């Protein structure tokens, strides 16, 4: 039996014309220059995250500005991951609300954030 996460990933992959992904705890997509990862964390939620501007130190004020409240609940949060010494952008939504459109929007938000911060002068 497939769980909601596997079904959501299968639907997303199909909408993007990708071959079916085997069941896994972590999936990765290459979108332009950005690698985006999808997992279920916490249970019942689709977590999408990406490493930002590898090799570039993002200014704290840019990260803080990204983290301001917005009307879009899928706007990513930016955080520094000490264990890997890198910046991450992440967002999540309940799997029960994961339509293909909502998942595509979630990916678009992560990629737009990554692009915005990569293009910023630090």
C-alpha cells in the first residue's frame, strides 16, 4: 500500500513528465541550476528544501528579509545549517492539501528564493 507521500510524489513526477520515482524517504529534482529535495517531515507534511548559493555567504539581513511574514504560506524560510555550514531554504505543507498545483507552486517558491539570494550582492 502506498502512503500519501508516495502518491503525492508520483503525481508530481507525472505532472512534470518524469518517469515514476521508486518509493523513497528522500527525492531530489534538478530544476535549472538548483537541486531541490522532497521528504515527509514531520509525518503528514511535504517538506521541500534546497541548499542556497553554495560557496557564498548570504548576508543575515537578506535571510531576515526573506523570513518576514507574507501572504503566501509556501514562501520559504531561510536558515543557516551549522552541521553542513550552508544556507537552506525550506517550506512545507500538509500532504492532505498537496494538489499537483500546490506542489508545483511549492517548488517554484523554493527555486525563486534560491535564485533571488544567489543573485544578491553579498
